[in-house]
């Protein structure tokens, strides 16, 4: 039967877009009618709509679809394996004794915000490049330090992302495509370098991590030539209620469980081993950076595919939010202002005290976990300040701006729906729906640390700029 | 100022839950700051950082819950601490009430598997994009928006045609599907007559007359005002004809349109000729011969078409009240008007109601002007200034830029009405009032103050002001048809019983006899 006659023989169920009274009239007549919370495409920007339409011609559309399929295929086929730990100077490309890597898109010392400056100063003291914080300030401004984004060195860094030569790094190899990603180790507590704190207790911890934790992990992984398949752990962690950006309790347990048999084989003293296990147990966040490196390793493999509109990086330096798009190879950053993070704060602080969105950790959302997988982590709901249903809603809604669902990483409560994967720039512009990111909040001033956690979005502007560049590139 | 801590042994709560409870605790009156957390080293450190650490805190274990508050010292700190403790047991119940919110058609269509139609009324510049998305989801579309380009309309209708979907509209916001009114529609009974209309109020008029004559509507499909242009080529009217032909609940089909383009009219009639069901055709200015050649029933006016349809659908002619023209009334009004009061001014909210009255006048008078006259030579130079016999469609684009359609807000024609009412050459003012879904809740009420004002003015100037009002609606419409008519009568407005009669009465009222 033709579809019109089918309609005549079925009950009407309507979706209403626009004037609300039309929906009310339908409901009065006993019809199920759903009113959309509709907004104009591209936030009503006619120039952007024109660009979208230009990319929607049959031949361009086909090219983009094929490229995007290739890009998400590479994300899905990636097999990120933790193969070891080592000091940044030994493994991170381009690392020097006077290089300090930071989160987000490029930024100069004078423009950095409080927490990033605090972290840089602490790192300069930690590396012995200055006696104290005061002297470090001069060194930082002297031009002797090379500042560079983690992302431009195959690395990611949580919060300020400050990474210096002697810090120990995770080494995560993408076994499918051969690329490697790095990230440093969790400092666990809240008054820590990556959050902008830099007093002696922070430096002492970094020294212990350099002298005990790091070398022990390095040696442990030497007993495990196979490495640790992180994707399997990630899948399990989601099934255990993590979303692996702000809730890592299951993931950390799983990772420690994997590491423990090798740690016990190392040549360190029992006391040192006990200290390391206690340190790992002192915060759920221990595996947080690990999942970031997993995401980075997978997404880098999907970067640089001609005509692809898939977003391969989202990161922030506390001042600007930057994205990269697969179809524009290399390190072309599209930026907009970093946004406020809205959520609960620790006692004694309010959102007035918070620094703007910061860190490379949005690589997790770019991959499809974190904010995108909140439905897997109902326990994280208070962060949303709302309900479990809202958290589930976020995961479902992210399908509107992504290309596929990751069959390897699933959310049980949504009938094992795969996490929404492959943010499509065009869909973000078209729907106006921005990726949802859940993240920690650092105090806006240097030297204090973490004061809360909450939700935020990228600025629409970054996506606008990327669309303009991509459309130009396709016309070349 | 004082600090007090409470340690709850072996009590576990998730850290984020605790953070949010801490936030709530900070809102409690008298609390300077509050911190609630598990006894981890990290939390102790946070407490120490803000100077609230006590001996109890230092001794707390990882599995213990710590509650520590600092107050301004005015109230008993123990009481405040109790209040904070209560937050731990308070459960938030709001979740089950909230309804899922969808932002895009794709999202809604994916989740709502039974959804079968999208009703789109967003601003014209975005409407076609949304309609395309709806068709992509295999939804039928009712496109209520106007200002959609003809290129978009053609492309959308081709997509719909290829998928076998309905793509109703734009510029003709009416439909009744399975007895459910969409957008502008009257509440009529279900029956065996199907209407396909390329004109909004024309189709509404047809459904209301059929209802008045005791029959009902199986389906009313509004195809869009430009469907019978040669550019669109009647795509939706033809698809709808085939669907009604195949629909066992439809016995008679009525086609309604403003003057169709010639080539397209032929195309439609060729389809009509092949159908097994009787078809009544009311095309304004339609070609009688061509229509009868297609074995269809020709109707010159709307009521005439409705009468033919109900008879074909089984009504008995001798039981019908056909509402013939009231000849004594015509004579009475003619006598009230002076020789100078010779022009009709039609101020319409419904486009086809305007058209039908105008066509009736055009049969009798050569000097009929309008913003929608089929011959551009008779378009008004200034749409805000009437000329001789003038018919204005206030629902036309030039009047709706940036404002609601006059069927939603009938007050948009008040100024014009007062202007016409003070013109000594005006013999009759025609006003329509459309009821039903989507229309204003009290369209007569919206015009009444202006009607009283105009009547007063005419009385002071010693002239008769003839106002002919037509209320399009059924007794089932929410606005209360009877009461709307009663209000008009009380204001001294003459009532017409149909669109057809409105046009005919109007032109006869100002007839001065053959010159």
C-alpha cells in the first residue's frame, strides 16, 4: 500500500516544528504530538547556511561521506595499547630540557591564565631551571623556555597539561596504525601542578613521582612485553559505571589490577611498592590520563583524511578553545574563547573563583566518552545538577552531531548503544548542538588548585571557522 | 564564628553527590561554609586549605563521611549541623516528571518510531530545509510556513512524490487527516467526501458547507497554493487524487483551487477522467467545458460545489436547506444606500474567501481592484488605498511581513476597516471571520469595538453603513459559531451564510440598476 493510504489507515502521530499552538491543537484532538525545541540551523547565520548548502551538492556530499567513513573507521579500528612509561625527554618528539608543553591550542606566556602560569612556574622549579617561584617567573618570561601545545608533540595533558622533560609519561601505541600517544601521570589530589598549585608539597610529590612512581611503572611494564589493551579496559569500565573523564573509579581499579602483577616483580623495596599502591588508590583519577592517551592515539589515526569533516581534537588552554578537523591536516587550530564550566564547587569556593575551561581532556569527548557517555555513569549525575534522565539525554543527543556509534564501547542502560563517535563539524553547525564536556574546575589564580567540576561546551565560533576553512579547501 | 564537624562512620556517598550536597548546605541560613565528603586525604586537604580542620577530621578514615560546617555563630551550630545532615537523606523526585526534549527532526523521528507526520511552521527561510529533513525521515509533511521559494517547493514535492509521501503546503495551511485538523481547520464530522484543495480557506469553506449539509469529510488535503501553477504542475493534487481513489472510505472527491494554470489544469483533468469515483471541481474561473469533458462535475461557486458533492455522497435534495439568496434583504439594503454609496470594500483574512467575493463582483462590474487580482492591470497602485470596488486579502505576503496571519490576529485590518467605513462612496464592507483550529479565539470580538465606532460615525454623518459579515465555522468549533454570529447581529452587521452568498450579496447590495 502506498504511504499516503497507509497514513489514512493509521493513527496520526505528529512532530511539530515551529508554532507551539499547532501542537496544542493536536493534543486537544487526542493526537500524540511532540513539539521540538527547535532553533534555526547554524544559529540562524545565513552565511554559514550558504556554506552548508555548498557542501551539500551531490558530488561534495559523496566525497565528504566517504572521507568521514574512512575517518571513523580508523577511530573504531584503532587498538591503543599501553606499552610502557618513560621520561618525556626520552620519548616525546621534540622534547628538550627547556621545553614546557601545555594544554590546548598554542599560547604565549603573557597570555596564559592563572592556573597555567602556576603550573609552568612549578614545572620550572621542579626541573631545576629556577631556584624558587619568583625566579621561575623571570625564566618563564625570558624567552628561554619553549612553550608548545602537547597536541603538537603526540601528547595530551590534563588541565594545564604542563609537561616538562623529566616527567614520566604513559606510552600508548596504536597497534593498528603504528602511531603513539603520550600523557603524564596523575598527581591524584586536588592541590596539584596541573590545577595550578605549585608549593613545596606539589614539587615534592612531582619529585617522588619522578624518582619512585615513574621508574617503578617503567620497570613493571618491561615485564609485560604484550602491553595492556586499553580498549578492553575502557569497555569494561563503562559497563562498571564510569564515563572515563570525571568518573574513573572502575577504570582505575581495572588498570591497577593489570599493573599489579608486574609492579610486584620490580626491584623496588616493599615500602616503595606499598607507597605506590596507596598513591594509586588515593584518588579515582589515577587512570584519567590513561584514557586520554587512548583517545589521542585513536583520533590521531583519523586525522588528515582529505575532505573529512570529523573533529579529531578538542582542547583548551584556559583562554581559548581549539579544535582540529581531519580534512585539514597538520596543526591548523580553529579557536574561540574558552567557556565557563558550570557545576558544584568545593566548600569555600564559588563559580566566581573558577578559571575558564582548560585542558586536553576533552579528547575523551572527541573520542565519544566523558560527557558523551554520561548515560553509562548515572552516579555522575549530580555534576549535571540534574537528573539521571538528563544524563541519558546527553548521550542520546550527541548522536545528532556524530557519525556513528562505537560497537566496542557500549552503554548498557541504552540497550548497549555504542558511544556516539566521530563528531561531524557539519552536523554541529547544522543543528547548533554543541558537544557536551564534563570537566574539572581549577581556581582562576595560580597556586590554588582544583575547586570543583561541572559541564561546559566549546564555543560555536571554533566550528564556524573550521567550516569556512574546510569549504575553501574543498574548492581549491 | 565557630566550626563543628560530624563524622558518620562507614557511610559511603559518591564524591560528586557529596559535592552537590555541599553546595546545597552552603545555601542554608547561618552557614558560612560547609564541606561534606568522604574522609580521604584529598578531602582533608581541601578542608585544611580553608581552615576548617578539627581533631575529628584528622581522625576520619576513608570510609567515613565527614560533615564540617562553619557558622556565623548567631544560631546554635548543632541545630544547623542537623539541617545539613538532613540533606543527605533528601531525595530529588523531579526526574520522572520531565519529558524528553528533542532538538532536531532526526532525533525525534529516531526515538518516536510511530511518528508519521511533521508539521512545520518555522520562518520561511528555514522551512524548506526542515521539510527536506522530515521527508528524509519518511515523514509526511504539512508545511504551514509561507515565503518558501517555488524552487524549494518543486524540489520538496518531487522528493515526496518519489517516496509516496504527502507534502502539503506551503501557503495553504489546512488539512484534515483521519478527522484530525492540522493547522487552520474546522471541526467537521467524518464522512465519505474527500477534498483536495490548492487553496486554504477555499478548502475550509468546502468542508464546512459539506458539514452544514449533513455530510462529512474523509480526508482534506491542502496541497499548497501554488500546486496548480505550471512550475509545480499539480504534483500533490495528482498524488492525492490517486490516494483518494484508492481510499475505501472516500466515495466522492472535491477539488478546490484558485484559478489554475492552463497546462496543469489539463494535466489534472486527464487524471480525473481516469478515476472511477465522482469528482466535483470548483476552480475559481475554471473552464466548464474542459471539466465536463473530463466527466467531472463543474461548480461555479463554492456552495454549489458542496451541494453537488453531498448529493453524490447520498444526501436527499429535498431535505437540503440550500440557503438561497435572500432577495427581500437585497432590496431592503439597496433602498438604504444613496446613489453615491456604490462601492464594495472587501477586507478578508481568508484568501479564497476574498477571491470568491471578488470573482462574483468581477462578473458584474468592470472596475474591481485588489492585491490579488488575476490580471495585474487591476492591482492597486497603493495597497493601503482602495479604488472603486476593492478586495483585500490581508493574508497575502505584503501584509504579513513580520506579523501574524490575520486569521490568528484579525486586528491587523482594524485601521483599514475604519478608513473604509468613513468613505462616503462605500456601499458595503465585507468582513470574514474564520473559526476553527489555529484561528483566533474570538475573531468577532477582536473587530467589535471598531464596528461600533464605525456605526456611530456613520450615524452621526446621517448615512447608512452596510457591513456584511461571514463567519466560517461549524457548531463544533471551539469559538462558538452561534455566539460569534449573535455578537455581529447585535452590532448591526448583516450576516451571510456562506462564502458564495457573501460575494453575491455584496455585489447585489450596491447594484444601482442597469445604467
